[in-house]
């Protein structure tokens, strides 16, 4: 269709006088519509040519439009208005959409992040309000709470056991501290006796015997310190790592229980209210939140039960070994049985520090 229009425009004769004036042209509605379609469909008029005399003429009869001087050919006012309106419609139709600037894209990303953070804060605020309301209701005896009697008993027993083990750990550390001071005193006393045995010939034998005794007690004391220090380290791991890890899971379970009861209460209150359109939407949302928190609560309850079981087994195993070590080491030391004391350390794979090695004391390692 475009080729036909161009052929029609190209073969049309335009009279040009000597002064370059085209004269007056009659208005042709068909020509105006054709020109309008050509303008809209896209051929570049700056690259077209006007042929005088048809296609059979010579090259001299072809006049490029860019070289034509003088007044230009202007269509009628009605044609011009139609062409202008068609151009406006083409511009508004989105044929060439503007590209978004990087600044606008950055603003959209920032706005999206802000909205996401606002939603997080909003959800956190609603959840905190519901949980606080449920907690206050439970404290004042107005609200109901979900109770697992067997699990609650085991948790309370664990907390009581942890308090007692912390007391044992504190006393064992105090014993080790005092006994370390005793060993250091015996070591200094043995050095003093040895020095005096060399400077007092008349009491050399007596000072020498006491010096040997103190040195032997000091050596056995260091062996006992190694056993007691191992005992303290094992109890510390059991209390402050193993039990504490289980209690962290218990805290998560208690938080999930509170959330579960809060959303359960909210669902019950909505269920007892009127059933209109808005209430049904809220009821559906409350049911969804309730099921979500119920699943979380049941999962953590199962995790706590498993951890309590393994903790009890691990506690019995560890304490059986450590109590046997403590008893054998203390008994052998105060009985003066150096061989049994050394055998006890070998039995539990306890290695003492190399004499004379520059290492921090056990107090610095705690």
C-alpha cells in the first residue's frame, strides 16, 4: 500500500514557473488522506524525490525535495489538522515508551525495602501485643494456658539440677583454688628446708627429711590438682554448655507455647462473635495464624522432649566417670598412695604438665 502511495505522489506533476513558484494547487481530499497515511506509516520525506514528467523522463527531470527552494507545498487546513491529530495519537499510543531513569529505579527499590521493613515491624508489634496480653491474662488468672504436665515436670527438674550442679562446680573451684595455694606453700617450705639443711650442719639430716617430705607432698598435690582440674572442666562443660543448650530450646518452646495460646485465644474470641463478611475474613486469617503457631509449638515440644532424654543419658554417663575419678584421686592422695594416684590419672587419660614448662597455671586457663 505504501509503494502505491509513493508511486502516486511521485508521478504527480507539479508546475513550477520560472521564479520557482508552484502556484496554487487544488485541494484533493484523496491526496490529503494519502499524504496523511504516508506521514503516519513512516517513509522519510527528506529522502524522496518529485518526478516531473513520469517515470519515463530523463534524470534531469528528477528534482530532490531537499534542493527545492522557495515556498513549500502546504496542504489545506483540514488535512493539516487531521495529520496533527493522527501524530498526537501515535505519540500517545506508546509506540516509543520512555525508558525509566536510574534514579527512578533506585527510588522504587528504596520504597520496596521500606515497605518490607514496615510490614516486619507491623507483624512484630501485633505478635508482641497478643503475647503480652496473653501473659498478663495468665498472671492474673483470667486466661487459660496449655500445660504438658510430664514435660513441665522434667523442665523444672532440669532447672533444679542445674542450680545444684552450679553449686557443686563453685565448691570444686574453691577447693582447687585453696589446694593450689597449699601446694605452692608446700613447695616453698620444701625449698626453705633444703636451703637450711645446707647451712645448718648440725640439723642437716632433720631439715633434709622434712624437705623431702614436702617435695613429695607437693608432687602428689600437683597430681591431685590435675585430677580435680579435669573434674571441674567436665562439670563446667556439662552445666554451662550441655544443660544451657537444652534450656535455650526450652525457652524457645515456652515462647512458642505463649504465642500458640495467644492466637488460640484470639481465634476463640472471633469464633464467638458475629459472622459478617469482615469477621469471616478475620476469622480465616486467625485460623491460618493459629495453625502456623500450633505447628511450631508441637515441633519445639518434641525437640525439648528429645533433648531432655539425651541430656539425662549424657549426664549419668559423665557424672559416673567424674565422680569415680574424684573419689579415687582424693582417696589415694590422702592415703599417701602415690602409685594408686598415678594409676588413677592413667585410667582416665589425664596428662599433667611437663615440669618446668612455661605454661599458664590452671587458674589462668579457667
